C-alpha cells in the first residue's frame, strides 16, 4: 500500500482549507449580486410563450425589456470551458450570458465584460492560451457625406475592441484597431491565413473604400494589445457596399479562403495563395504575393446577374449539403437566395432552377446545421419581413420547408448550437424588432430549443467534437507544425458505412456572427462511427504536407469527444478532470497535487486534463487554475 507523505498531506489539507473558504465567500457573493437579477431566458421547464413549429420552441423572458434583447450579431462559445455554450450578443449594448447546465444568467458586469454596442462579433483564441477571445467591432455611420468629417467625429470615439479571455472568468478589454484606420467595418473573421499557428484577422469595410483587409498577427506589445500588420488589401471603387464575409477552404488545399457578398456589385471570392495545388501535391508559399487572388467570376459565384444592378448579397454560409467533402455556398440576398454547388473547387453550379431555397422576404444571414440529426445539413435563412425559413435536407435532392420557425422578429443572423447539451442543435437568432406593429410583445432576439425528438418517430444519433491545437509558440515565420489553439481551419470527416460527413471550424459567416467552435454531426440511425479524419491547419514535418490524422473506430455515437492535436486518440473528459471520473471537484485538485510531487503518474489524457493553462506543463499554476475553476463553476 502506498501512503501519502506528511508533506503532501499537509499540502492537501491546506488546499482543502483554501478551497472551502473561497467557495463560501464566492457563494455568498453571488447570492447577493444575483438576488434581484432578472433572467432573460426562463427555466427549461417553463412553457414557451408561443406555438411550436413542431421542431422548435422559442423562449424569451416574460418580463424582459425588449430593448435589451435587440441584437445584430451573436456568438455561442464555451468561454469558460465548462462544456456549456455561453452567449454574447450586441447592438446598441452588448450582453454576456453564462450557460450553466442549460440555464442562462446575465454576467456582463459581474465578469467585467465590455458592454458597449457592436454590430458584429467573432471569437477565437488569438493569444493561444486555451481560452477563446472576442473581437467586436463598431459601425457608427456619420450623417455627413464627407469622409474626413467621419474620421474626425464619430469614429474617433468608437475604437474596435478585443476582449481578452484569461480563463476563470477573467476578461480584459483591449483596443486592437483604431477606428480611423478601418472606420467602416461591416464584418470580420479569424483565420490563420499564413498557417504560422496563430490567428490573423480579415475585415471587410462597407463604404467609401469597399476594401478587404488581411491583418497578420505578429504577437502582442507591452500593453497586451495585438500587433497587426496589414498584409493585403483588395479594393473596388464603385457604388456597391460589402455586407458580410464567409470563410472556408473551398478548394480543399489546406488554407482558408474568403467569400464576400456585395450589395449592388460583383461578389468577391478571395482565394488564399499560402497553399496551392500542383497535381496531387500541396505547395507552401511563404509570404505569397499577392496573398489572395479574386476568382468569383471565374468560379461562377459572382452573382452579378441577380438583379439589373448586380448582387443583393447580405450574408453567406458554407456547408457540405451533399456529403462529397466539397463545401457548397448558400447566398442570402435581398432578392432570391441561391444555393451554389461546389464542383471540387473548379467551379460552382447555381441550383436555383433545380431546388427552391428562396425566400419571399429580405434575407440577412443564414446557417447550416443538421437540425434533425439525419446526416444531412439543413439551411436556416434569417429574414427581415417575415418569419425565418428552415429548409430540411432529405439527402435525395428534396427539401422540406414545412417547419419554418413561427415568429417574425426582423432576424439579423442565425447561430446554431446545442445550448442544453442534449445532442440536438438549438438556435439563437439575433433580431432588432418584431415585424407587424407595436401591438403585443416586441420579440427581438429569440432562443429556439430543438424539440425534434418529440416529432420524430425514429430518434437519430449524433456526435459532438471539440478540437484543440497544440501550439505553444511560433518556432519560425513559416508554416507551423502546430495548429492555432482554437483549431480554426481544421476540417473533420466522419466516416460512416454509407456516407462521409464533413465539417470545418470557421470563425466568420452569415451577417456578422459565427457558428460555435464545437462541431456537430447528425448520424441518422448509425450507432457507431467507422473512423474520424482530421485535417489540421498545420504541417506534417515528415511529408511537408498538411497534417492529417485518422482516428480508427468503432467510435460510439451520442458522445462528445475532445481531439487534441498531439494526442492520438479521442478524449472523453474535460479540462480539470484529472482522475477521469467525469466530475471536476476537489479530488482532481488532490490528484494534481500528488502528480506535482511525483506521487502519481498521469497518462496523456490525464496530463491534458491537468494542464489547465495549456502550456504543455503541469505545475502549481495549473493547480491554482483548477481550484479557481471549481470555485466559479
């Protein structure tokens, strides 16, 4: 029998004492702070306020101020790594809601999270510390027609911000771009454009310049602000305006490209030149010049013929609706929405004459998601003048539009995510107002709970995957052997006996929002998965080709797994669960302490769970992180 030394016993007792003391203080604090705080979203056992569509029920707090629910964009991300998707949305003000087991509580001021207004949000781990950060941008058009007046008035007072996430609910707001440099941001996204292992930023401006910018991440200054180098600009000096962007590796060469819908002009498809194909080989180009090449016209997705004045694009989303590992494009217009089928990156086919996925309204954003878990991506279109459209994909060329959401709420975008962890995709729809006048409740943003199991005769299965890159630092300025921590740009293929299902982690789509970093797969009636292939946005140093790792099955369905780049099997536990009992508590603290003093040995999975700050070491800092993690959860 192995005994714990007296020294370790004393440390354990000390840790327990600190733990319970801080826990008591924490509980008292939050009882006081939240005693009079109204929840915007009610408990799940309360009846919804509206009629169900048969697939979804929407929730809104009965006593909520509709002005607080106004939103132009939103993100659902697990910011605190407790396995629940949290919510942040904004317009005239911004609000942060912590998700605890399916219950949302507003924590904006409690966690010192920036509450100023925003017209767009995107999240990713820009400092590679294991916790996703938030980009929020301001768009405050001047009433003046003079560009110079705009510079000197409105925009000087509204810098674009990045909210740094330090873990354990510690957030810090930094300015990342002065508004006079890029005053008219309408949308942006995170992308590892140069594949060096950290996240860069792409930006589209709305007016005057009609410019696309790529800002390369070159680290942080002494003030903790990111150093960004403007490495590429695409301009068109015409009367059109750029409304949104949608990121994807459309040509499947290993780097992500950017599609830009434009109002009354020709849409852009900016193809990343960091990786190019020569036959079956992929060639890495360090510092390509130009960084992007515009190919929309050549590929057939310029959409110039949508109206006499050109495209009316307000949003776009990429998804592989036919499971051929080529991501297809859904363009949401203030005209007819269009589905473009991707022909292996060589060209696109407009399917408008074959399938009717149009809206008789004005559509802003859209999102793909397998909402009935049948193994085929469906499409949700956010509409301005009527209820949203939901098109269910049967997989045989037919689309069912009979389950459209009930409410009319001038929806701006669509954010799918499994907020209650039941394996079925729910939806948060940011909106500005309810269409139809001032009578009755003013529904703005809505949270839709997926109730598909109540409507389906056969319950389909599902899979959820969280990916984490292993980068600690950038060894050089070239193609990194490690992916960015958020694994943005990674493509995952789930192999089933009758089909392959592809997803990609993207941080920018729709109308100024993004999908969760967590990937969701509907599996139909399959109980097991044959294998999973991950194509990482990093270098295989043995082949000088994009890194590809295959995880062999059978892999059980209806599970959430974590895939860490340097661990060659699927993780079934979460950060902090060092003793692998699927609960994060004081026993995990004791396990980490004993490991620290060489009393126990960790396998790769336990080591990953114990490495709370993701620096590839387990030390006293991780133990402090773990204790704090337990306190705040």
